C-alpha cells in the first residue's frame, strides 16, 4: 500500500511539473541574459522551451545560461539564436532551428561557442533542423561546437518521416559537430544538406561509414567520409571532413596498409 501511495505521489508531481512547462518567447533582439526581454519577465527553466520567434529577432549568448528543455528558433515567425565566443546553451529534450510554420529559424554558433543537447533528458537531446512543414527552413552555421546526445534530423520530424521543411547545416572552419547517432537514408531528407567546409569536422562514434557514404552519394552531405581505426582494424569513429589532396593520398595509403595487414 505504501509503495502504491508513493508511486501515485510521484506521478502527481510529474504531471504537475509537465503542466507547468512553458513556451517562453524572447521579445525583440538582445542578450539572452536580459531577463526583462523574456515574456513574463522570467528566463526559461529546465522544463521550458526557450523560443526565438519575435519578428525575425536575433538573441545573443555570451555566457553559460540556464539549462532549458527545448531550444527553438523559428516557430511561425522567424528568429535567430547567436551563440558568441564564451557562450554555452544547453537543452534537455531537443534543440531545433526551423521548428514550425512558413518561416526560417537559424542557429549561428561562433568559435568557442557551444550548444549541448540531452544534458538532462535520458534518451533525448535531438537536433532538428527544418522540422516544420512546407516553407519552413532551418539553418545552422557552426564555427564552434554542437554536442548532440540524441539523433540528428534535417527536413524530418523524427529522423524517419519527412517534415516538408528543409534543413541546412554548415560546419565551417574550426567547427565541430559531435553526433551520437544518425538514421541511414532518412536523417537527411531530399533537398536538405549537411556541408563540411575548410577545417570543419563532423564525428560519429563507431562505424557509420556506409550510412554517411550513402548520404554523400545522394547529394545530402557535402564532404568526405574518413573512418578512424583501432589497432585491430575495427572502425571506432566515423569522420566527415574536407581533406586536402595530400591527405586523401595518405588516407588511401592507410587503407591499403590495413587491407594488407588483414590479409
């Protein structure tokens, strides 16, 4: 009986917490840290969505701000989140650019700026880019770091089904897109594009070579897939890079040596 009562108490508290979750919009443009610019005069908390969709506004971050449940840029109205050097934003369930409506949502992340997903939600932490319907566009320009604890989706609502929107992720010089998972064929929908430029780098733990090469062949990733091997010839990491010609030669020689070692 006591166990049942305790369970009911936990359930009631959880339901109450869910009921208190809010979508809090930032009014106009300015620093995230300016509390008065958030609707209601309160910054979003760990159960809330931080929403940037106020007449194509731009909100900047220069420090480590409070963790929220969802980060949303572009919901029926366009908006931009700009994380500058020294800024860190953290979400629990997911972060999204171009979330809903015929508008554009943008994440600009400068060098030494960071977006972390999935820091408080087990099994969450997804990155959705262009997850809204037709006419909805999501854009990520990355010179800093994005750590994605969940899965990534461009032009999809769930990494499987198309959203009707378009997603574009540009990993620029010095940028790092640290992924955990990607769904072969469906994570990047037709018309959407992940581009790696200059010294930019996208990584996946383990062997995703076939999946990434499939996206490259389909014109949905602009970059080259480079596996990282352990001492026993097993792939422990999959990188997406834009290698210099000399690097491509070295990679080819490395693959030849590995094949010879296995023979």
